[in-house]
């Protein structure tokens, strides 16, 4: 079943993901005022530039602006990056901190009986962007009531377009905080067991298959601040977006500030793999019971009860210092490699170490509309930077001392805007900026990927136009020779743009900020034909869900 999204001629990397995360509860809510006052000095910076071993559930709404300014004036740019990386770790821990149904954090990170992770109180994207375009239940309650999602009435509807709802028997007694309800099989778009056999219009949209032959599942969550904004502006369906844009509305999500804990818009994306007794070490994963809509032997959706382990987590957060958002990404440490000496029975989740000649990062190929369960041989295009490796060791040591499962997770990197006022570089303005500053803000690092989510974007050497914001009708590669033929350090360091730089051979993976800058909103829609128009770059405030997940309410 082809979707009705209009064609937009942009680089293949910009067709990507919904790292956005809107959320989902409906029906019964419990309101609870949560203390949002933040201390003057965040505890997570107590040992700066090192990881502070005393862990807290505090979640400041932004990095420490005074420290950032001080370091920038001193030209200690590596330490500015370290501040953002420490902030990433603090977000990761605060979001995963056990929290009860009144929104109170546990005394310790390891008090797992106290409650589920904080983010399980938030909304699932399928409950806000419902498959029938209906107004979410979250929009009918007070802002305070949106802070605690304790019931999911939306499970009477599909979690993804084309699927059937989960059975009433399976959902009747399931705790929505302690159980994952999963149906999406691609980190990009809405691939699921109901449309696996169809032609998908999005490039690089495909399932990831682990070494056990099981599909990886994805879900997106969003915090109450952003849900409130979507509700207030009726942006949860195509109808509301068209009305909003026709009235001259501009999407502008809530912004976090350091003096207000949990402020700003948070968008989360999770990647889960099915764990199997006897094959996987459950103690090395954050695990959850789950109901999944799995492709059966004939490719048709099959409801299964399983245990899933977290293998990837994206965090996007809009803040005062970072209007292009802060992007942090984490993975489980066994995704690509294991220490076979220390752990002889362990094996990587997404690599067959006995197949060094296996082609890497290849989209699975369908046979008669069904994906054979051939494992994905994954490869990281850019190694985890050394400063991140060192910081991860500090964090993991502190977590190991508390016997926390989060010792088995690692920060890949943090992307943020070094100059938020810088506009996007034009696609034909020359290299390196046409790629490096595609979203505006001069992001650092230029590229950021998670192996469980941007697997098929990590192609390495390719023509520059694949990473540029091409206008409608512009071919890639463009006609004419490559000038310059190959991008190199001499060209990169000469301090001025090199034109045209469209067919030039460059190295690329993917950029969270670059990809999300291309997200748009619906500006017109014909319900009879199912076709419409979407706006262009920087019009959805870095949120793909508005264009990718919204449906038309009939």
C-alpha cells in the first residue's frame, strides 16, 4: 500500500527518520504537580569535566549556560563538547530513572521495584497521531493531567497504519507502563507487518534483523510539553496542519531552560530486539514484556507475546542554547562487538563475527513479498570518538558500582548547534557547508547515527548531493562533471567554499539535525485522492512526525 506523501526532491539522507516522538496515552489520567525548580548548580557537573559518580534524577531543561559561555570564551571547545556529552548522560539516566505513578523518582537508580522509567509516563506517538486522525484523549485534559499517562485507551486502535489493533484479551490486563506495544519495523517511516510486501516510497526504509533472525521494533515517545503544543494548535492530524498553515501559523515547539527542570520539548525513539532464553544474556539489557505484531511465515501480521531488550535510544531536546535541538544517541554495548575472552558465550546482536566477507548495511530483499529472516550485518561508518569512549568508561564504572543494568549502554555522541543564528547553507553554495551546515546552526559533529536506526544510511563515499537540501526537480547526481572530483583535507582547510561541489565524491553517513531540518507540515490535502502538499525545510521545527505520522480525519 503506497502512502500518499508528495514527492520531495531532496538528498536521500534527508528522507529519513522520525526521530520525533509523540506520545501516547488516552483515557484515564492522574494529575500530579511535579516540582520543576532546578538547583543553581546541576549535580551532574560536580566533577566536570569528568563524570560525577553521585547519580541523581534531576533533568535540567538545558546545559549550564554560564559554564558553556565561560568555556567558549576560553576557546576550550573540546570541553564545551564534554559539557553536552555529560548532559546527554544526565538525560539518559533521568529519563530511565525508576519513577512511580505519581511522578516521584526513586531514591536510587537501581530501585526498579519503585516504578518504571520516567519516560513511560509520557505519550506514545500512536496515541497522539492516531491512524484515523481523531483528536487524542490527551487534548481533552488539563496540562497537569498530561504529565502522567497511566492508561492507554488508544490501544483499541492500531499502533501503525494498516495493522489490526492488538487483541482485547492481550491488552485487558497489560500495564501500559510496564509493557511495550510494538508494530513498527523500520526506524524510517511506517513499515510494519501489514505493508512489508508493498512498494515503499521512502528510500532506505527497511527492517533490521538481528542474529537470531528476529525483527527489530521501534517506538516513538514525546513529553507532555510538546503534546500540549500539538493539542493547542491541532497539529495531530492533517486537517489541523492544513488549517494551521493556511492561517499563517509557524511551528515552534516549547523551549527548555536550565532553571526549569523537564522544560522544553523532548522526543525519544527506541529500538527493541526480541530476546531469547538460552541465546541472549537478559542481564545485559533493559528488558520489558511486549506485545508485537510480527510478520508470520506468510508475511501476515501475527500477534506475539515476547520479552524485548533495549538496543538503541535517541534523545532529541529543544532548548534555549540549541533551537536546532540537542541530539543524543545511545546503544547497548553488545550491538556490534563483544569481548570473547571475558564473555565467551556472548555474541554481537547485529554482526556475525564469522563472516568477515558479509556485505554490510544492506537493505533486506523481499522474496514473494516476504522478507527472509536473514540477519543484518551492521557496520558503524564513524567509530565512537575517543573522548566519548573515555567518558563512557567513567559512567559505566559508576553504574557498575551500583549494579545497574545501564552499565551496558554507551553514548555514541551528542550533536548540537555551535552557532544557532547561522542560516542553512544553500545546496549549491559549495562544500563543505552545503553538507556540513545544511540545517543551519553549524552543527557539531557534522554526522551522528545510531546503528540500530540509521543502519542503511551509513554508505561512506558517495556524491555530495546525497547530503544536500536539493530543490524540487534537481537530479542527483546532477548533469556535468564532478568539480572538484574528490573532497580532501586541503580543500576542506582552505577556509572558503568550493563550488559547485554537487557531484563531488565525499564521505557521508547521516546527521540527526540535517535530516530533521528537512521535515515539513501538511499545507494542502485532497481526501478523495489521498494526495497533498507539504512545506519545506525548517517548517516543522525538526519534527518528522507531523508529516510522517499524521492522518486525515474523515
